[in-house]
C-alpha cells in the first residue's frame, strides 16, 4: 500500500474507531492519537519496524528518543527497569497527566525507541481515548508529538491531518487537547527531579513531592547543534513558523512603539488577547496576558495560523515565566530561535530651570552624549516669524510692533511683559504652535529610534510641554551665581538681572515637579559627570 497516495482516515473515538485504530497499530502502522497535552504519533513500542515509520512520517532525526505511553500503572514494568520510591511518589501525585518521567529502560525497549540511551521517557496520559487505545492494543505505545519535525505540535485532529495526510493511515479524533503544550519531561533522581522540558506539571507542583527541583540549561539557553545534551529534543529548532519570530521585551506601550518603528508590509504581531487595537499590522493572539494556561492552549494554534499568512517577521509579546508560563516561554523561545530583543523605547527628558542656572551648559553636555536636542527657544523663534503668528500678535499688541514687515521684538516684549494680561495673551498665541512642533520633533526622534530625546524648555511646566516627557530634569543654582551669569551673558546691570529673576519660579516649584535636580555651583567637570550619570540611569 502506498500511503503517499492514500488519504488519511479520521475516526471518531467510539468503540469502532478505537478498535480500527488498534488494529492498524497491531498491523505495524502508526496512528494519530489524541492526548491531553498534544496529539501523538503512536506505534507499538515493541515493534521496531513500526517505530521506524514514526521517524519517517515526521522526518524526525533518529537520535531523538520517543516517549512510551502506558494505560495503567502495571504496564510500567514492561517499560522501566525499576521504579524508585521517588518515581512512585511522582506517579501517585501526577499520573495520569502531563508528566513524562525518564527512568532506566527495560530490556524490552529497543535502541530505536530510546535512540541508544539506557533510559526511557514514560507517560500515562489522562486523555480517556489515549488510554482506551493503549488498552485495546495491549502494548505500550511509543509516540512523539504528531507534527512534521520542527513544526509546532498538533492540538487538534485537523492539525495532524494538515501535517501528515497521506503519511499515516489513521487519526483518532479526540477533540482539542486540553493543555495545549507537551508534557513536562523530568529526570527522576533521589528526592529530586531535573526538568528537561517544562510543561503542565510545574516546578511548584514538583516541590510538593520532592525537596529539590532543577531546571536544565537547555530550557532557557541555546545549545550548540552538536552539544551533548540531557534531552536530545532540546537541541533542535522547534515549533517554528516560516516567519522569523522575535520576542520583544517591555511594557505594552514600549512594544507598540517598537513595532511602529520596525514594521513593514510583511510584519505581524503575536500579542495577548485584547491588545489587537494597538496595531495596524496583522495580529495573532495567544491568550490572556496573565493567564499562562490560556496561553498554553492557544500558542501552537497561533503559530500555525501565522504559517497560513505570508509574513516575514512576527514580533511577539513575552509571556510570564512562572508556573505553566515556563513552558509557554520555553516553546516561544524555540519558535524564535532564541531571538529576544528589548523594546528600546525612546526616553524623553524634559530639561528646565531658572534663568542663568546653566541649563544651556547641561544641554550641551547631553548633546555631546549623542542625545537628540529639541530646543523650545529655537522653535519659538521659528514660530514667531510665521505669517499666522504675526497676524495674531499685531491684532493683540498693535500694528506698530511690525516695522517694515519685521517684528520689533523689544517693542513686543515691552507690551507683552508690562502686565499679566499681556503675558497671558502672548502665551496663548505661542504655546499651542510651539507644542505642535515639539510633538512632531519628538515623534520623528522616536520613529528614528533615538534612545534619548532632550526637550529643552525654560517654561516646560508653564507651557504644558512636560506632558511629552517621561522624566524631567531641573537645573538650579544659587541666586548670586545666576545674577552674575545673566549680567555677563546679556551685558546688563545687576539691578536689571535682579528684576528678571524676581518673576522666576522658586527652587521648590522645580523640585516638586522633577525626577532629577542638578545644582550647579560652577564646577563644570562635576556637572558633566552628573549629566552622564543621569543619561546612564535613563538608558
Ligand atoms: O506531551 C507529550 O509529551 C507528547 C504526547 C504525545 O505525549 N509527546 C511528545 O513527544 O512531546 P516528543 O517526542 O515530541 O518529545 C519528547 C521529548 C523530546 O525532547 C525527547 O528528546 C525527550 O522528550 N526524551 C524522550 N526520551 C528521553 C530520554 N530517555 N532522555 C532524555 N530525553 C528524552
Ligand atoms: Mg515534539
């Protein structure tokens, strides 16, 4: 019979379906078997030629051992050489269920099944159909996950059909797998377990039974192709969709910014339920942000769905790593080929302070460190020269502030600063336009992925520009020093400088509104060092 040309049959898991599936297995064929974790590709564990068909159907490397499934505890003695006290305790606590124990193998388990190892992985699934099928066969069933090697495991009969149609004779349809990820694989030691592959039975679960639980290096780190590893399955790239998947670490806003900057026509995102609205690219979801069990349920389905779309890059949200989350993270890590990046979100630092405090010097130090500078004074000079503003200014402060079409700044300043009302009117005209330009420059900086943006604004709080800032730095200096500096800078008398400072905000005003305060006493080297420290903290 040439299976390549034969369509795979899907049986319902009733008495007849199970009988026919068992018959298929006892004739030396392989069958798609439902379990509570994922679907398995099952064959008689004692029939080497049948076992070889598993490897062939999946395209699985022969150095990757298979798990042997049993229906009842007594069957374990056909598979394991001995069952230690610790193993017995684990059986009592977690079987039937998503735990595979690595135990010394019995003579009946061939090297084909164990890939030459002296141990064997044994599991008693909790899915009733799996156990009935094993019982109907009367032998343990060796079964890896029923997917094409390297692809996500299958959690429905349709998935199995999609991957293996024509390569196997029969699939038993037992509905959707409840857990959604493969079993926990653990080496059993004395009063201890070593987790080779995390799954539905968690570190916390094990600690209710044994004193020590360790997690193998291969769970979170990339192993070399030829490395000698505890679990051969760990060295293969696994669960990968065709698209390049990259996990992006960070909060949702940071993730959204990262995607906005990096996306193109063939980008998609893999995010948590309810986050869809933030993206303009194709969205795939894999469960609720804080619910690892729903993530376990949906991850493989989402990865398969990604494969049905023609996308090159998928940015994925990072799941939590505790409990069942460890398994979710481990599978996603493998789907990504261990690519995890940080959503390096641009930090916007507002820079403000009193006149003469040395704000410009601080600003220059930030510029030297490669920060992008957004200078509100400069923006104000641009804005004030625009037709729109000149019109508003003349209608508010008189036509004669223009001389031959050019603004007489001194005249404007005299009128605008002569009383509170004039001051307020000037601000009402200027601020909205300045803020609009500030917003644009910040967006440009973020799009370009600039790590640090400095918004230099003498009236940062008064104008409302502080709303654009993640953090604010105020530069303060003793009054005497400020007066000296202003006199020198603007060539004015002390009395005039005093007058200007009298309308400035107090130290307290700045202190209560800023995350960082720099006190400039005139030591430039110190000031520069402090600027570097603040930049390092922010980044
Ligand atoms: O939930 C599951 O475990 C599913 C269902 C079908 O039972 N099966 C499954 O099998 O995921 P498979 O072959 O896809 O993954 C078995 C993993 C592989 O990483 C393999 O290397 C490891 O278990 N393994 C099997 N026997 C081992 C042994 N003796 N020592 C170390 N690792 C072993
Ligand atoms: Mg597998």
